[in-house]
C-alpha cells in the first residue's frame, strides 16, 4: 500500500523519461481502458531525443494516476509549444 502523497511507479517512470531522457509523449491511450475482468488499463509511449521509444503501462489505480499525469504533461507541452511559437 502506498502513502497517499507518493506517486505511482509508472508515473515516476514517465517523469524520469520526460525530465532525464528529454523525451516527449508520442502516443497514449485516448482514455482509460478496461481489461476483460474490469480492471482499468492505460498505456503511454515516450520517445527520447535520441529516438528511443519507451512504453509504460499501468493497471488499476496506477492506470488512473498515469492517465492524469499524462494529461498534465501534455497540457504543459502544448503551452510550451504555443509560447515558443510566439517568440519565433
């Protein structure tokens, strides 16, 4: 059992790939999916600047947290893109 303030492991992986590997999200499940037995599922792909692709998947409550974290990162990436285009 995790403490309520500690992030899920797939979220830590995602943050590592975005921050340390200078990656960006290149694919993701549009929303939460459900496995045959009703468990939530989510997938995200991150591609590093060197072109290496990493896949991260999560199930259960981790899937929901990974989905929320992915949305937050995508929103930030879009904002950075908009601002950088303003100054080009």
